[in-house]
C-alpha cells in the first residue's frame, strides 16, 4: 500500500483547485492532516474579505487528505462549517484536521482553521464514505 504522502501527491497531481488555493501540506498521516494557505486578492469577495468558500474548500481538502491517507479512496457525504472570524488579504491560515471516528464504511472528521495570530477562524465537521478501492 502507498504511503500517506504518496497518496496525497497523487491526489494533488490533478487537483487544479488546491493548486489555485496555494495549499501547502505540512503533515499528513492516516486520520489527520495539517496544511496552510496565504490569502491573496483573488480570494476576496465584494466585502473585501475572503469568500467563505475559501475556508470551506481548505477544510474539505484537509478532510479528504486525512481520510484518504489510510489508503482507501474516500469521498465526503456530509459537511458543515461555522465561520467565526473574518479572513483578510495577507492572512496566513493553518488548517488542522483530526479524525473523530472511523468505521468500516464511514469516517467523521473535525477541521479547525486558525490565522497567523492563532485565532480560531472556522470549525468544520465532515463525514466521508470509505470505499474498498485502494489508492
């Protein structure tokens, strides 16, 4: 079976969106993932703050990396997010995903995003379907 990093590298090969986000993988292991991203002007909405889809997308990517790192292909089936603070141009976000529970066919994960001041920006919860397909 492939290593967690080899799996993530394969996932990222065709992931133009994570490339556009500027996702940097800090650490990945089965059930957890840490990454970061800097906010640029193309991520801002009409209020001159980061679009909520940015933190959602970062959380969703961290969820995917943590869940797939076991070596079996997983896809999200339910997610939710709470936005706690605004994100502005130049913010450097750190994303940490942790496994809550993993069964035979589903797994549940929690993701927290903080900024460069260690302030909590958002909390995300996601459930994945675990397939029998091996990476």
